[in-house]
């Protein structure tokens, strides 16, 4: 049996980086690159520019729309009609209209314009974002007819940048003021809490001092050592001071019995509790006022 000759099988297909970029869909613009108006527009195959299909905007004779691939006037020299592939791979493009030149035909005043400026870099980045494979061969300039428009656009950009900077400054100022107000509220609240704590401590210390003036270490009235006794013979109350050895029927000056001292102590405790409740209510009212101010 004889072998039959056939086409070799493809085991895999390789794609270059350029092929991957070429497969990206082109995001065309919405207004004619020549006159700036909308309507029915013809799309360039290799860039996002669009044109009206007439001789004035797209250069097409009698508005005849070509079939298949179409390169817009931005990709050929306006004087010699050479494309970038025929002109050494480089053309000078006006940034604001379809005017373009090869190196030989480009006026010197356009060649001498600063290249690779921030504006040109932004335009190149936008073109590549819209789907242009590469802008490495693009040289940008501004033609005489587009200079007033370019100047007005630059002024508009500068004005918008100043507005953005002013908005950013105002926003930063608002944030700083809000932070300062929050810190001030926190500081005042901390001072208020510290004052309340000191008042409670002072009230408690005063209560303890008043209690100790009536009670000794054993929880009984101090009374400068005097103690109250009842005579078994007569049933009368007499008073004895062990530290001095004095015994007498008359009540010593300032002497307070256990029942009276206990009643006095309970009154002081109730007053202290009432002061604490009042301070707590004042603190709650202060917090509610702060919440209302924040809202």
C-alpha cells in the first residue's frame, strides 16, 4: 500500500503579543475628527477617529464608502499622500485635526515644536487605550488653524485643575476642622468626666470624715472616750470615761448615743446617694446634648 501525502497537522497555534493587541476591539469616538459634528460617521480601521463620508471631512470622492479596510486621512501625508509604512514608519500628526505630514514634507515650525510633552503622552495613552496597537511612530504637533482651539483647551484644563485643587483643599480643610471639633468634644467630655469623678471623690471623702467624727474605729460613737451606762440601783443613766477615770451623771458636752449616731449616719448616706443620682442625671443630660449637636 502507498502512503498518501497530506497537509501537516497543527498541534498548537502561537500568537504574538502584537496579535493579541490587534484582537482588541477599537473604541471609536462619537464626533467627526474634522468638523466635530455627529451623525452618520465612517470609522477608521486602525484608529478610533471617525468622519463624515464626504469629500470635505473624509476626503472620499462623491461620498463613496470604501469596502473593507479604510485608513483615515490622519495616516497619510497631506502633501505627498505617502502612508507611514511608505515614509519610514513615521508621520507627524496634528493633535486636533486630521492634518499629517511625512518627515520630508513636514514644515520646520511643526518639527521644532516640543514633542513627548505631557499633553502628547496623554493623547498617546488614550489612543492605545481606545485600541491602537502602538503609538511609538506617532509624532504630534499643533497646526496653525488648531492653535486657538488648543490654547483654549489648555486654559480650560488649567482652570479645571485649579478647581480640582481648590475642591481638594476645601475637602482637606473640612476634614481637618471636623477632626479638630471631634478632638475638642472628646477633650471636653474627658474634662467633664474628670470633674464628676473629683466631685464624687470629694463627696465620699467628706461623708467618710463626717462619719468618723461620730464613730470610732469599732463602729460606735467616739464621744471623746465617754461611754453610756445604766445604774442597776436607780436605773438612771450615767457616763464614764475610762481614759480619764471620771464618772458623772450629767451628759458630756457633744455626747451622742449609738441610736442617734446611727440615725445621723443613715441620713448622711441618703444625702450622698441623692448627690450621686443627681450627678448621674446631669451626666446623661450632657451626653444627650452632645449627641444632638453631632446630629
